[in-house]
C-alpha cells in the first residue's frame, strides 16, 4: 500500500534527522513507526482486560 501524509516542517526535519542518524531511508523509518503502532494493543483494551499485556496480544484479532 502506498499513501501520502502531510507533516509540519518541524516533523519533516525530525523525520529526516532521525532517519539520517539511523542510516535508513525516511520512508522505511515512517513505515516502521506505523507497523510498530499497529502491532500494539489498544490502550483502551488494555485497561478493560485484567489479564495483562501478554494475554492482550493473544486476544487481539
């Protein structure tokens, strides 16, 4: 999937600086950040389930 996002000048500079520091393309860094965000259970779901974060990962669709 390919899509475009709008970032402020400050966000664009931060992305470029971080990508440069990590020696990765900006697009790869942004994609990794999105994948990381999507792999985390919802904070709302975590609060509602008393069984702990390990179980949350198993219960997420």
